[in-house]
């Protein structure tokens, strides 16, 4: 016995063709829009967090806290004393270990910015 042909609505046929061809449906577009909204919120949140971190760094900079090199710290300490400064006094002022301080003094002397006026006594070259 022959089977009766069922009628397919045009709407169902159109949806099947779109699905077969890989076109997005309204449901798919709504899902994509929801994902995009979540991503935009995450990006905004990250941007505000980054801006807050940058503002915090600027606030620290504005307080006058500055990083200086160890060499410039030692040179400033020597320049402040007009008669010269001893190794022990330099170590006390800067808080550097003996080896580090000796290396810095050697480097400054080699560069011509420090002069040895006596055993363990240093003066800045003007």
C-alpha cells in the first residue's frame, strides 16, 4: 500500500533549509548576544581594575617615594659631607652590606666621581 504524502509547512521547510545550510537562527543570535554582553562586562571590569591599579601607583609616586639606584644613593651621601665620609659612616647611612658598598665605591672612583683622601675616607669630585 502506498504511503500518503504528508504536507510540510513552508515555515518548517524554511527552517530545515537554514539549518542544513548552517545559517544562524534567532535562538543562536540571542545566545551570541548574551555571550557578547558578558564579555563586554568582563572587559569593563578589567579596565576599571587596571585604572584603579594605575591610580594607586600614581598616588604612591605622588607621595615623594622615589626609587634611586644604589650608586646614586652612595654618591649623594658622599656629596653631603664636605670634609669627606668614612667607609663605616657610609655603611651606616646607606645600610648596604660591605661587599656591595665596596663595589659601588670602586665604580664611582673608576668613573672619576669619587676621590680617596685617606684610608677609608672619600670625597665627591666637583
